[in-house]
C-alpha cells in the first residue's frame, strides 16, 4: 500500500511539473496515471492534500 502511494506521489509530481498546479484536476491525474478516481481518493482527500504530500516527500528526500 505504501509503494502504491509513493508511486502516485512521484508520478503526480511529474504531471504537476509538466502541466502546472492550477490546471491539473483530480480527473486529469487519474487519467494521466491510469488509475481510477476512487483509487486516487483512497489515498488523498483532495488535490491540496496530494500537493502537500508531494512537498513533504520532496523535503524528506532532500534532508536524506
């Protein structure tokens, strides 16, 4: 389960970098990642929580 969440975080970060934070919706992410919206919402309650998790992951990686 943790591996799936990390995969979503890393792949979503790429989508946000490519398309921009404001223009990407959860629908766009589910399509780009090839997962259902239900799966995406199992891990993240909304786009803001997903973005915050990506930032936290990147900061954690930079500290290591």
